[in-house]
């Protein structure tokens, strides 16, 4: 039976439950493993990155699988997927894989096939000139940015995702195709605090953030939202019930208590937050998920707000590059960005990255005390002298 | 070895399933693509076509051109859907705001998840995306595919939807971006009846589980991540499709502590492969690394000259527990002191391998910042053998945990927040496990212990008269 082509296909709206199949789950993975993977499942002995984007895994059986990793956009059309299929059919007996970070992996079982595949991939470009399948994303470099939907499909974003990722990856392209950093560096991007892509443990996290309190749509509040749920949704108790002049039930916002999390808007469409001037990009850094050497860490806010400068986000690109360059210069081999910042001290991190330290970066939410420094150990930087000068402690 | 599916898998052949002919699939020339103009002003988007990184705009344009050249009866939603999406995106850039409306409850009968309703707030300007619902399609574990399957999905989705998708969404699903309400059920029927494929999760339910590449192509995986992911996804289909939880719940399976799917940061229940015997050492290979014959870290640092490999500096001194040393040219490891951070194994994959007596560590409660701040998962179960069908995990861990959370969790309260609110001791009670020092970074520094009456000799019932008999007022 082929895919159906009638307007409603196999579905009969007169009898919606007829022939309904449910709870099938995903298809089984084993059939999608190419023979080289099936034959060597659980027998892999070691791997080596031959060059950026090219890996070989060697099995106890002596078999080798060559993998070419290429960057991909999370957003793709069926045209792009079909081109991926064309490549997979041509070189890989129809098998292909996607990584957690939206890269695409093509696997072959010999060096010759790998060389032919590589040449093919490198030759494919969009008519506007950008690569379709850039090799890279391996080893001590920058791999693809995982991200969220942004303006393409989401109702809560404080910025756009695909465009920022495209711009930042253009900026970091040499790092994607090189392995020149002290360790791998993971950049992640989320358009709002909901973080449907969890960016909170990334070496560098780019986060869309609202900065204006919600506007109350009094006209519809009582008819479209459960007011008690809206009130309960606010983590700082900034929302309270009120009545409009015309007697409609609504809510009022204690604006100075708002931390702009947007949870109220998630609960209630009558409280929009987005705003051209208010919405911005917050940059966080120093997180990781690997347990290697040091435990996983959260990313820390290092730039409170950069402008949503569509479509290329020059300020974001420039800041990310600056941070990575300082890290590349200063960190030891194997040291992740956060480990480097902790070793040299965050005061030195700000100095080396040339980033201003503003009051926004000192935590004032719950458990803020955990981040206060309670020791006399510190390093002298310009920021420290500014404090000393301000109180007349030095000239 | 081979893994067997729970039910026979229909063999999918694209040539038998396809909707479009080769002529239809190749219906434009490169020259036409170069000259193609989208019907709306997309000047800001076109700025994103240059530069080396793959341009999603360039891709969208070819999707749009392809649609424009298909015959009228060869797609069931509007032809202009990609062009309209681009047009709206341009306006969103200009306005600095999204133009998608809040919410919208649509779905397929009997499921409470898998479809996310979406409507444009500029439907007059962009009528083809007035409805733009997302469908989440549950990906095969670790995202290996065959083109027969992918091409069939593409035909289905171009015919009945926008032809725009995500490979993949953050949680792991294949995302179909944008179709009209009328086509949701037909797509679901074709998926289930013809492609033997189900939707993924959304809403307050079990979200589509995901896993790392595991033993399929990684020498470090301590568990069969795909099989665990597949089995638990299938076993808990009801929880995945019919929201009955306080909020979302995520399983993620990492084969080793490198955590390539970031389970520790984003899963309510993080499974991390580990071992309890000794790191396997090949002393000959250690010597080869020391002699510079093998590039360290699988060649990950080849792009820069870091000087000759120094095992003392790069491995032994960086070991977080300092449990390694050299003795007569041999690398020694005090495995009792090892915390399995993977650094030495990462640096010398040909010399060191994880042990062979493997299982999982289970951690609970990770989540993104909404609402009370981000959390990482709490190490709760140090080691657990895991053999299919994983009954020990289902019965002793998952189900008591869900019972507790469904009983006590507040609306939109993630597991990690419930653990914080009711305390780790409650979690231990629910799982019927004793406490261990491994659950904390350090013991508490305040003595505000919530003693229970039964913990204290003599209980709490006392009489003030007795007290006053000893102490004048």
C-alpha cells in the first residue's frame, strides 16, 4: 500500500475511531543500522578523528567505519532531506544518521569510499554560495549550535533562533572546521527562558530575554484565562486580582517585582511581554554537561543584554568571538571554558574577555548567597581599583 | 548480537510508497533557483544567504520553488506556505516580535500530545499559514535512518503539510512544521497505517525519550542506550500520549559519563552508563601514547601544536581523584578511588577502556530555569544492572516515582521541584532506599533538621506541669 493521496487519506471523519491505530511508538532502531554497525555493535575498540569532521572507529573484529560529520540546520525543507538521501543512497547504501546537535553523519566502510563521499559533500553549495554540508564539528572545536524555534514557529520567543545561529556559525566557521581550541566548546541558543533547548549547561549560551513587564489585555482576561492560575504562575507574586473600570475581572502587575520570566504569558495569552526594544539577548558562559575532570556546571550570565539586531546580530557574534579568542589563548589543554574561568578567577575572565561587569551579573534571586565571594582571596583588576577609588581608598 | 523489535517491522520501500515521480521531484533547474523571487519582501532574510554556514533561507527558497512548480492537485495545503512563512519571518524581524498566536488546542483523537496548535496573527496577509500546526514524530533511537523511510516521510509531509521540518527538535523528535487542522488526522493515519510510525510527546506527559549513539558506534557506552530507549518508550506509550502528569517528564539515556545527550542537564530521570569493576588497561598502548606514536584524545587536538604528549601533565595530574601513577613505565590505577570521570579514557582511548561489569547510575530532577531556576539531576541510584526488559527499573524506580509525583506534584511542577519542596528524604522513602553520602556534595551546614517524633527518644508529648515541677516560672 502506497501513501494515500485522497484528500483525507485513510481517515473517515464520519467514523473517527474506525481503524484507528495508536500506541505504536517509534520504529525499531536496528533496521536502520548499516551492516557495518550491526556487525560491530558493542565491539568498538577505539576511534580517531582523522581530520576535522572525519572519524574512524575500529572494531575488535578489525572492521573500520569511517564517519563524515557535517553541519546541518535544524530547520530544513524536504528538498534538503531528499538531497541528504541522495548522498546516502550514492555512498552509504541508503543509511544516514543525525546527531543530538543537528549534525548529519554519513558512514562508509572503507577509506576510498570516505574520500569519494568527502569530495561530494564539499562540492555541494547553495546557489547563494553557502555550503550545504560543511565538514567539521569534531574534537577540540566548536560544533553545531543546538537551538529552539524562534520566530519560525514559536509564540513566546524574545528573539529569533535560526538567524542568530546562522550568523554566529558564519562567525565561528573556522572553529567548526578546525580543532584549535583547548577543548570542545558547545554553544547553545534558546529564544526564551522556557529553554525548550536546554542551554543552561553550555560553554556559551545565547538566550533571548524579555525586559518589559507583561501588558494586561483587560478586555479578554476573564474570558480566556483562569485568573487564579495566572496569579499562581508568577514566581515573585507580582500579579494580583483587580477589576477594570467597566467591572471586568482582570489582574494587575506590580512591575518592579517582575523578573520577565514569561511564565504568566505561558499560562495566559492576555499577558504578552514581547517588545521590539525590550527583548534582548543574554549571554551565559562556563557551563558543561560532561563529567570529565570537573562535575557538570551551569552557565553563568556574563552579558546581561545585547540588542536584537536582526538579521545578523553583529553584537552577539562579536561578543562570542571575543570570548572564544580569550579562551583559546588562555586555557590549558583539555580545560573547558568554565574550568578556565574558575582557575583564573571570574574577575580575570571579565578582564581577558574585555567585558564590563555590571550589577545585573550579581545574583539577587533566591539562593543568591551561594554565589557571593566570602574570602579575602581575589585578584586585582581594573574593576577592583574602581571600587577602591570610589571610596577614596586609593588615588 | 541483534535486537528484536517488539512487533514485526513492516519493510518500507520508497518505490512502493512514494507520491511524487522523479520528474516532480526534480522540477526546477539551478538557473531557475538563482532567479527565483519569493512573492513577499524578504530582503532581511536574504542577508542570511551568504556566508559559509548552511543557509536555511537558501534551503527554504528551494523548497518554495519546488512547491511553486508542483501541479495544483499535488499538494493538499496551500502552495505558498513556505513563501508565506518567510514573509512573516521578515515582518517579525522588522517588528522585533513573533507573529504566532498563543496556543490553540488541536490534536488527533485519543491523544493529548504530539500535535502543537499554531496560528498566524497575520492570517489575512499570509493565509496559507493561518493554521501552522506542528506534529512531533517519534524518531528511531539515536536517529539512524534509511532513505526509504526518510523519502517516504518527505513525500507524506510535502503532500499534506508545508514540507518544512526540523531534523530534529530539541527533545529528539522529527518535527513537521506547519499544516492545517484538516490534515492532522490523515497524516496520523498514514503514519500509523502505512509507515508504522507514531507521534511523539508534548504537554504534561512523558516526552519522547532520547539516547546517545551508544554501543552502535562508541567504544565507551556501558549500556544499550537504543534498546533501553526503545523499550521504555514502547512500554510507556500510554504515559507518552495521554497527559496525566503534573507537567512534562523526560527520560534521557547517556551511555557513559561524557553525557552526549546531556541527560544530566535536561532529563527528569537521567540514565548514565557506568561500570563497577576496573578500567581496562593495555600497557603497550599506554607506552605508544607516551612515545608519541598515537595522537592523544583520539586526535581531537590536531589543529594546534600542543607539544609532545606528557602523560604526567595531561592525564595523571588532571585526574580529579589523583588515583593514577606510573610505576616501572606502567600506568597504575587505584580503581577504588576512581570516580569514572572519563578523562583518562578520553585522552587514551586505545589504552584505556571502561570496565566490563556495567550498569546505570540514575539521577533525578534536571530541568531548565522555568520556574524556580535551573536544576541538574541529583545522583540517587549509584549503580543498577540493566537487562531487558528492565523490569527492575520499571517496577522499583519509575513507577513508585511517578505515583508519588502524580499524587503530590502541583500543576506544572517538575519532579526536581517536587524533590526540593518535599525534600530528598521523601524521595528516598518513595523509592525505599537508604541515604548515602554520594547524594550530596557535602553534608548540610545548618542543623535545621526536621526531626520526626519517632526519631526522638520518648516522643514529643510532654506536660508543662512536669516541666514546671523542675523549673520555677
